[in-house]
C-alpha cells in the first residue's frame, strides 16, 4: 500500500458547464482516497490521502474524460 501523506491539491477543470464540473468533482470523490472539498470558478480543491493519489489526478486524464463525455 502507498504511504499515507494527506495533501491538498488544486485542479483546473475544462468542463463548459456546471453539470460537467459536478460530474468531474463527484468522479474524484468516488475515487478511493480522494475527496473534492470545493468547486470555485474553473478550479477544484481536492484532498488526497497520498501524494500518489494527488499526482494521479494531476495528469488530467479524468478531466479530459469528463470533458469528452460532456461534448456528446
């Protein structure tokens, strides 16, 4: 298991609607070890139990997937 090292990370969202941002924020919260604390403007404040979890979100893969979903 990865080492627990709680961290806060600010992520930028590329969704074009509030619904898209909510889907993105909820997707993060459903990921084990992560929790979206706040959504403001096009940014999300996320708590992660490990730096590894925060780094995984920072790649932007989930953000791109939700934005692609929103486009359909």
